[in-house]
């Protein structure tokens, strides 16, 4: 092998080593963020579970009242789509977009830069959240309030949310949920439930809880999505680092063989030259 070829191998080794440093650093950053994100999910779930259970209880046990939040209508749909702010997270964004089922006239509420970019051909809601990773509860509360008000005004008749559900470090699944109108399930007899008293009334409590419920669902979905993105990025960067190590081992072996071949060739030439003297 020529000296030029050996130089090319050395340049490739140097390039891959630089890439490996980046992927390894991103893997470590993602791993450190995971602890914070999982704690955030665990802290948020009880609050949103209570809201959901309260709405379910009122819907099931109070059949005498009606609400615009329960009324099914034909019309335009609005989709909240939560994606990532960056790439380098394996199939995280691609899998979410692939799972979407949209109509051309749907109204889109993008959360995350990738969602806004991918769905730029659709009409986008005027109140959104640019970066998913920076979303706080106040941002989700503002968005939830605006969406419930526009639902009541009839700007859209159905509200969906699409996000990536965090199962564990290796499993993240795209999910689409229907938020509005709410579903009134089967009535269940439970003596303990009947002891709950709502002030000023169950209807009034229901109307006031719904906007908070929508805000909570948005915040919970954002939290799970960001956690899923972080887990997907950690896995992707870990795989990239391992692949870089494999490539480096192969290139170093190739370089050493080339160097040994070059040394052997030089020795052969020296011996041949000495025999001709």
C-alpha cells in the first residue's frame, strides 16, 4: 500500500474520532437529562389523573346536564402535534409524522420546530409553542385556554393531540388522543363516588375544570414527548458511538497491516539491493 493510501486512512481515523467525541458527548448529555425528565413525568401524573377522574365521574354520574364540551358535531378538526426541536434522535420525529392522519383543511397547532417545519403546508394555529423543550405549564395553560375558547366559538369541532408516549428507555410510541368533545362513558354505581359534593354544582365544576384538563393534557403530552426525544437521542448517539468504535478498530487494523506491508517491502528491497552488490 502506498504512503498516500496510508495517509488517507489516518485522515479517516482522525475524522471518525472527532465524530465519536461529538456523539459520545451528546449521549452523556441525554443520559443526564433523562433523570430530570422522568422525575418531571412522575410528579405531573397524579395531578392530571385527578382532573381526568373528576371529569369522568361527573360525566358518568350526572346524566341530567349537557355541555358544549360533550356535544358531537360535524366540522373542522384541530390537531396539536408535538415533535422535536432538533434531529439526531433516530426515528423519533419520522415515526410521529408517519402515524398522523390529517385532512387538508385541518387546523394544526405545532409544538416543536420540527412539527412547524413538517406541517408548514397546513393552516397553523396562531397560538403555538415554538420549542417543545422550553415549554412550561404556563405556556400550556395559555394554549389550552385559547383552544377551549375557540372550540366553544365553533372555530373547530374536534380537538386531537398527537405526541410520543414514553414507555421506557427503549420504547417510545406515537399516540393520538381525542381531547374534545369529551366522551361520556357508561354510568357506574359507586357509593363512595356519590358522596362527592361539588360547589356551586357538578355542572359548574365541570365547565371550570375542562380548560385546566386540556392544558394539563397538553403539558403532560409535551413532557412525555420531550422525555421520549431525549431517550431516543441517547439510544441513537450510543449506537453511533459504538459504530464509530467498530470503524476505528477496523481502520486501525487496516493501517497497521498497511504499515507492516510497507516495512516488509522496504526490507525486501534492501536485501535485494545488497545481494546485487
